[in-house]
């Protein structure tokens, strides 16, 4: 009598079955998606109210000698301009016929020079916009107001103290 080995099923010989291709792809996709979601979560800015605070205008320093930066007749009411006082670059806003306001032209975000833009000042580097009326931030990444200088109309001249 001849003994023949009985056929052995693969399920009986291996208690753990190998995963199907579909299950491997599902698991790989889920892990990759989770890793991407975690990585992108670090790109979202914090939603805390403290991160959105914008500083108020600072007190106006009254020291320094008045320096002529331009003629009043060259700056219309409601307009902005740029000038230099004792080697310091300034931007100027004229809200009414009797008043001028002067600010540092250095953007409080990255230090670029802001430029007149209608009744406001705009930074060409990252598009921060500052109000001409008080130097506070209207939009953009800057969070602090432009530093202010004392300014006045002195006869035909705009003077700034730096």
C-alpha cells in the first residue's frame, strides 16, 4: 500500500493570512494622508486673539529741532508724501488745511521703506498698509503702528521734529 501525502491547504499551514494589495494601498494612503494633515496643521496661524492684536499709536515725541521737509502748497489736503528730516526718512499725511502728521517710513514688520499710497502708506515688501490718520495697521503682516514724529505747518513750510 502506498501512502500519498494529503494536500495541505495554505490557510491551515499559516495562521496569519497575507494582506491583499487593496488593503496595503488603503493603509498606505491613510498613513500618508494623516502625515500630510499634521504637516499642514503647522502652517495655519494661531487663532488666539493675542496674535491678532494691533498696537495703538505711540505718544508723539516733542524733542528735536523742527526741520523743513517740504512746502505746504505741494501737499494737498487728504494726501500723503515722503520727505527727509535731518537724514531721517519720513512719510507725511495732511488731514486738513491746518494739520500735518509725520511718521517714520520704516515698516514695523520687516523694516522696508513704506511709501505714500493715497491717504495711507503701503509697504512694497509684504503689502502692509498703514492709516495716514494715525499710523495704525489697516492690513498686512505688520502688527505695530508706525512711530510718529511731531510735525507742524510753519508759514509756507511743513516742519518735522526728529
